[in-house]
C-alpha cells in the first residue's frame, strides 16, 4: 500500500492554512516512510509551530503536509 493512502492519525496544527505535524517525532517517522516511497531524502522541518516533510523530488523542492488525514504536497 502506498504511503499516500495510509491515514495520518498524529495530531496536526494549522500553519498558513496548511495542516502540519504537531510533533517532530511523528514528522520524522513519516519522513522516513515517505523517503522510502519516493526514493529521495526527506526530512522533517519546523515551519511556524508545526512540522512539514521536505525533500527534493525530480530536482524540484517539495513540501508535504497533511490533508484529510493523508499526506499531501503543499507547494
């Protein structure tokens, strides 16, 4: 099953209209899962008072957050 279909049950916070992970630990765990799925390095990065997943995919910088309890690219 793809990581994009797995529910994100971790608590989230809203930053600039985007749902982000509330804690660094859960964001880091999801970053590892996402990295394995997309085949690139993904790290947890603090944005405001939440944590996003950041990486470079096909030469383009990407940020992922949460939407409807699923991972979503937010940029």
